[in-house]
C-alpha cells in the first residue's frame, strides 16, 4: 500500500470514527431523553392516580354527609315534637292526637337513624363533654363540670356534630380567700 492510499484510508477511518462517535453521542442523548420522559410519564401517572383517589374519597364523604343541610332544617321540627310530647294531656281527644304525634315522631327518628343521625342526649349529673355539648349557662355546685340542666338535645351525623346539646354546667364555688385577694390586686 502506498502512502497516499494509507492517508486516504486513515482519513476514511477518522471520518467513520467521527460518525461513530457522533452516533454514540446521539444515542446517549436519546437514552437520556427516554429516561426523562419515562420519569415524566410515571410522575403524571402517579399524579393522576392520586387525583382519582382523592376524588373518590371526596365523593364518598360527600355522599356520607349529603343530608347534613336537610337534617339541620329538620332539627326545629324534632324540637317541636319533643315539646309536644313532653306534656301529658288530660283530654281524651288530645290523647289520641298525642298517640298520632308519637307515631309520626318514631317514624321520623327511625328514618334519621337509618341515615346515620344519632341523638346526643346527656343526663343531669353526667360529666360535661365540650366536644358534643355547649354550656349555655353555669351555676355554682359542689363538683365542677357536671350537667345541672339540659336545655336541648344535640345531634350528630355519623361522626360529625350537627348541633351540640345545650346544657347548664356546674362550676366550683369560689373560696372567700380568693374573693378577698381579688380586690387588692385590682387596687395595686
């Protein structure tokens, strides 16, 4: 082989090597692109799955509490039934009406219970629970945080309070020493 032929072969090898290097570089770039877009796809897939799960959760919660507003509107009706049924009539005709009211009331309560409504009805002497009761009034008593009077029943839908029970709560008596020191602090 002549020098000229060797030079030509060397030039051809350099050109082919440059092409191969360029193709290898392009191949690496394409692999990186593929990896990037694969990650983007997985991220978008995960976001879509999370969105779907959140929407399903929101839908289930909305369906579970769908009747909350309607039940809030029914509470005055239930209160009226409680007042009407609390009085014992003396007239026989009124007793028949009371029997009808009791029947309607039981049916209404049964329907509400099927929907998930539970009555919060504390008793006098029970411990005050601020999560399900509202202290409307306080009065001094021997023990603190006891229910002295129930003004109105409360209601909850599943685990959500619709209306807390309205109660009067006992507070501890203030001792004379505390009463005597209070004015001195105010003067100072």
